[in-house]
């Protein structure tokens, strides 16, 4: 796996885990409110769908910026090649 691809996947995982954390915490509580849980599931699905539809450019830029700061890649063509 190329280093940029790894960074991109890690940034995606961080973003998705941040989105589902509230839902996870809510579902782990001993005393649950089913109505609130169902609403939270809907909100979580909307956020994930928003990332799927509109979040790729931002995610790509964040990963690219991280690689530049950490000096893991020297050029964008090296970072993202299509085979």
C-alpha cells in the first residue's frame, strides 16, 4: 500500500469513527431510550451519507496537507497514481 493511500484511509477512519462515536456511546448505556437511539441512528446515517456525497475533496486535501507537513511524499503525482 502506498503511503498516501494509507494516510487517506487513516483520515477516513478517523472521520467515520468520530461520526459514529456518539451512537456507540448511546447504545452502550444500560438504560436506553429507544426513540432517542433511533433518531441518533438516523442522524448518524445522514452524516455518513454526507461524507460519502460531499466529503471526498475535503478528505483528500486534509490527507495531502498532512503528507506535505510530515514530508511523506514529494509530489502529488507520486502520491496518487492511477495504474
